[in-house]
C-alpha cells in the first residue's frame, strides 16, 4: 500500500528518479485567493469606470451586457493564458511558489 508522500517521484526510462515537491492545500488556497483578488479588483474597477456612468447617463443595458460578457471571457481565459504564457503559473501561483508541471 502506498503511503502519503510530500514529493512526487517519477522514474524515467533512463532509470533516473525525478522528484518534485507537491503543493499543499494551504499554498493552493493562497494562490487561488490572490488570483481571485486580482480578477475581482479588475472587475470592480471596470464596473466603476465604464458600466455605472454609462447606465446612469443613458439607461441603456448594452454596457451591462458587454461588461458581463467581458467578465465571462476574462474569467475563463485568465488561468488558461497565464499557465500557457508563464510556464504553468498565474500571478497567484507565482507569488505562492506553485507551478503546474507535466509528467
């Protein structure tokens, strides 16, 4: 039976053993909290800058529709793009020292 280990060990075809530490629950939570704070602050600033003044002036719902669509796209692409462009790290993961690796 396998016991819990804080390191991931991968044996390569060349009989080398690669070891990588596994991020714990707390570290992952801190990284997610930082990423969500970045996303939240960006969304609030965008709402105060564009949506609220546009709705107050014209009573038009189009700015709200554009804002909701933009929030969806940014939220959906945030982690994907950062992990592709920053070698498996979003800003929260980079600050926390966590990185996604592939076997």
